[in-house]
C-alpha cells in the first residue's frame, strides 16, 4: 500500500474551497512535489496530511494512519520541516537537536544529523546567533532526527545560497535512496525538476496536472530558438522558418516544433552571407514553462 493516499480531499473556509476534490498517492521512497501559486491550496493540503488541520471531506491515509486521529503514534513516524519555525534562542544547536531526538522512539544520532545538514562548526552556537540560512539548516536537522518514514518539506531551501541548496538536494537524494518518502512544496521549479519523481500542480484548490517532470515537459511540443539579429539585417531578411518569429529589440526568438529544420535554415542563411549569429541557443521547454502555462490556463 502507498504510504500516502489522498482521495477526494476537500477543505472550505466559508464559501471558499481551499482544497477542492484533490486526489493523489505517493509511493514508497518517492519525492512528490506539490506546486502552485500562493493560495493554491498547497499549505492547507500539507497541513491536513501532517495532522495540523482538519478536513471537510475525503479520505487521507499516511502510513496507515488517519492524520486527524493518529496522535502521537502517528507523529513518531513522520518528520516536518515547516516554512517558518520558532526556536528557543538560548539553546545551542546540539542541545536543540538532542531535545527533539528525545521525542522519538528510534532517533538518529543528533551529532550525525548536525553534521549532515552542514552545521558541524555551529554545533555549540546559540540559536540566536545563527543566520537565516543556518536556521533553515537547523529546521532540516529537527525534521530528520526522528528517522521519519515520511518527511514533509515546506520550502526547504528558502534562504539558502546556491552551494547550500545543492548540499540540501544531495541530502534529499540520499534520503530517497534510503527509502524515505518525501512530500515537498517549493516555488523553485529547478528544485522540483531536480528532486521530484512526480509533481502535482494545484490552482485555486484544484489539481490541474500530475506526472513526472519529464512527462509534463514532453507535453510541450515547441522548442525556442533564439539569437541576436546581426548588424545591418532586419527580421524581414531572415529565411522562411516553420516556427513563430518574434523580435524583442535585437533579440529574435523562434518558437518551433521543427527545431532541426529551422536551425538548418537559419545557419545556412547566415553562412551564405558570411555573418555570425551571436547568442545562438536552442532550448527545450522547462518545468517552469509548463507550470506557468498550467496555472495561467487554469486562471483563464
């Protein structure tokens, strides 16, 4: 049985349907990302799964527990990294992680976890002295120390510099390899594309797409060919291209479903005239492109 099962989940606030008939499952050892703009229902969905918020309809099962009634027995099996968490500032990093370890029946070694999240040099530092990024690493340590079977990560790399983000990604990849099931929310599409086995896109409480990043991207047929228009030439001078041509100042972009043919026509045209096409790139749609299309379609 899947460790996370959501069927027909609904949550209303007055006349507003914050979560409207949402269904999905998360497999063992899978990283599953919930994506959507602010107000889409992501946080409400995750809080229901964590047991922090009640639901108005539907069925939810996490590790065989109903989060609404699972109590301590349920919480001992999950880890939660909130988007913002409050700490007692006078604790040291090590003291706080040891304290949290005591809440679980089979915790990981606190010092190992502190080192794993990159806080070894701050082990004895008071929480109040930590930077925003270091506090975020501490959030991650507290979510991991209980050896969770299901880990909820809410915007886990907010405030991280690029090196710290990649370190966190490696850590999450390692947890997945070890069999931990992870439900992730993030506004970073590159993060979702790198980490998630599958993503679900929410808009206005409704599920508008679900699948692997590669599958969703494959549904976008057009590639984009872009280059800087050579001096002394105009868009009208370009060869006939299959794709739609748009100019943004000196930069020309071609949205095309025949990238090889249009690239061949364009480079042949340039070679015949002895001119260079600077900043020439050919890009496939990204998860961010697909996401923006999905949420704008759902809004229209």
